[in-house]
């Protein structure tokens, strides 16, 4: 049987937070969307990079400094950013951080 939906009861499960480094886990992937849950230890960062498709970054827990297209923000829980394809961005965790990244494949 093919599943027509995915249900995850809590994206902020403490098990998503590593003691050191960055933990990433793909929680959904199809022809249109890829969802990746990131857990950052304090002080960890994803240095500036781009993605070939539009994406949505949603901070679920913690505090981060995010840079998007040259603008820098202090982001906390429930901060949300839609990014166009090829837009430079970076994330620096100030506290333990859980972030959901949605990559929009069908919008390429």
C-alpha cells in the first residue's frame, strides 16, 4: 500500500540535537519536495552556500544568526524564510538549534 501522507508528531524531539556538530536527517523526499531536519550544537554553522532550487528555512527551536542574500538576522523559534534558487545564505547556531529546510524541487 502506498502512503498518501506522512505524520511526525514532534519535529523538536531533543534527540535531534547533537552534543557536537550538525545532524541532518531527511524526513521526506519525493519528486516535488525534500524536507531535511537539522540539529545544530551551539556555535556550529553552515557557511555561506547556494541551492539550485527555491527553499524554505523554518527555525523550530533555539536561536541563530542567519544571513540571506547579504542581510543578517537574529532568528529564533518560528522564524521563517523563503529563498529563491541560487541565493547565498548561511546559518550560525547561537544556542542548540533545530531547523527544518524544505527544498522545492518542482519550482526549479
